[in-house]
C-alpha cells in the first residue's frame, strides 16, 4: 500500500475533493435559501457525512 503512489493518492485526493465540493455546495445552498429551508441543508450535510 505504501509503495503505490496511485493508491495513496486515491485514498487522500478523492475524499478531500468530495468534502470540498459538497461543503462548498452546502454553503452555496445555505446562502441562497437562508429564509427557512435549513432542513434541506441539514439533510444534505447528514447525507454527505
């Protein structure tokens, strides 16, 4: 596992990228729909985590 850089990259790169993309998407939704659709933000955050 340590010798293959591709596998280590896949184990680190894709989870970090997923957290950044979905985190930014959740922040965008919370800014756009901050007038009462907070349950959607909570559900999206729970699904992502």
